[in-house]
C-alpha cells in the first residue's frame, strides 16, 4: 500500500471510530433526534454543492424510492436509535456491538439465497455471536432492554443498507446517493426536531454535533471514496475492523469509560468472527462501509 493509501486508511479508522464518543457527549445535553438532525443537515450542506457541481444528484433522484428506503435503514433509523442507546450505554459498548454488522449481513444474504454457508463462515458466525453474547451478558443491564434493542435494530439496518445498494442502486454515483440520503434524512428529522430544540447550547455538545456532521459524515465519505480509489474496495473495508478499536480506545481514555470483562472477551471474538465470516474475493459492493 502506498504512503497516501496508509494515510487515508488511518484517517478513516479514526474518522469512523470517533462518532460513538461524540454522540455520547452530544446526547448528554441534546435530544437524540436533534443530534441526528444536526449531523445530517451539516453533512448535506457540505456535500450538496459538490453533488450539484458534478451533476451526480439528478440520476439518483430518478430512483428516489429506493434511495428513500436506503435512507431509512442506513441513516434515519440507526443514527436516531444509536443516539437513544448512548443515553444508557457507554460509547465503547455501542461501538463494539455495531462491529457485529458483518455477522448479521452474512445471515441476511444467506437467507436471501445470495450466498451460501461454508464451514469457515459457520465458524465465524459462532465465534462472532459468542463475542456479542459476552458483551451483552457481562456488560449490559438486561432489566432495561430498550438500549440493546435499539442497537440491535441499528445493526440490522446497517446490514441491509449495503444489500440495497448492491441490488437496487449499484449503478448510481456514490456521492449522489450519500448526498440525497442526507437530504432525505434531514427532512424526515426536521418536524420532530422542531419539538425538541434545545434551550441552550453547551460548547462540548455543540462541537460534538458539528464534528459529527462535518468530520464523521461529509469529510468521511469524501475520504472513503478516495481510499477506495487508492487501495481498492476490498482493502478499504478493513476499516470495519479498526473502527471499534478506535471507539474503545477513545471511550476508555477520553471519556473515562470502564474497560470491562465483556469488552476484553467479546471484542476479539466479534472481530475474529467477522473476519472469518466475511473473507471472500474482492467484489465492488464490499466498498460499502459500516459507520456510526
């Protein structure tokens, strides 16, 4: 890999590893729907001029129905639900649970008949879900199932998003799809946000929302597409396994979140299971990332 490729790779690992900590800080002061709205609005405002200038938006809007479905399962639902979950769970725990997305994707694609299960994938699923069980069983208070259920729905949405891209939106320009999705998501959030506008804007929470929109959304997609162009789609998706490690490191070191037994046991199992379950020949659809 070239020096530029390594820089882009490390940049993406950080950019999509920090959202969990930023969300945790933001929802400490703001309603989760306001956080999600602010993120999508800022991301859309940055990317919209680029999409209009490069003329990649209009072809996407012709397929607005599937773009809307993609928006609901990949952005609108997960970003709101993750915010709600982080009012109860630590950012480290959420980041590690989201790392199970590739495992759910294997189950869905298998059920749809697009892929088969061989012994390696079965082993990966068993190991990965053992890791999730360790995380949930050792770290989460099961007397309140709302937060883990929200993450579970988000994980399913993140797993469905790439499948929709691959089956229905594959021929469309990625920047156009992302921009349209952010515009749709901000529009969907808007009426709910108006009822939950904060009365004050603490600096830490406000800057977290700005960071989510500008760095973890707008800049992230630009850098990710540059990374794909530099190293190819298969190598680019390795950041899926870096993001939770960054989330864990930031949560423990900067937010003083505990490093628990569930994390120590579950994290390596989830990552190992995902690697075993998803290892395959390079395919274009592998370029769709897992993100917060």
